[in-house]
């Protein structure tokens, strides 16, 4: 899919895992902590992992970060520059797979 924002490269941060914010919600509310833990587990993550969340601008990443908190993850960070910053920096590597 093409990058919709002019001036940004297409791709993602290398090594990132995609969890759309809609996957952690059910009718606008967070799923149960057990269901959230299962979502993260299916992605190969355990609650001792240090997780850094990003999205296009850093806003919707907060939804998934809080879902990880509800699922008992402890080491959580937000990359508030997210793709808007990473994708604009030609010196940073791209994940394209």
C-alpha cells in the first residue's frame, strides 16, 4: 500500500509487529485482560518484554499501549514521533516485508 502522507517513505520500523488498535477493542471498549494477553501472546510477546509503541503520529499507539498495560505488561514506551518522524528521516532503515 502506498504511503498516504506526502514526503514520507513507505514501510515500517524494522522489527515492528502490527497490532491495529481496533484489535484490542470491542464496541469501543477494551477487551478483557485475558483476551488482550492472548492477542499479544499470538504475536510472540510475553509480559516481561520491553515494548515500544508507534503508529502514524503517536496517537492511536496509546490505545494499544494501554491494552498492553491491562494485559499486565510492565515495560511500555511510546515513540511519539512514530512513523511521521521515522519515515521522514532518510538515514533510518526501513522494514518493507
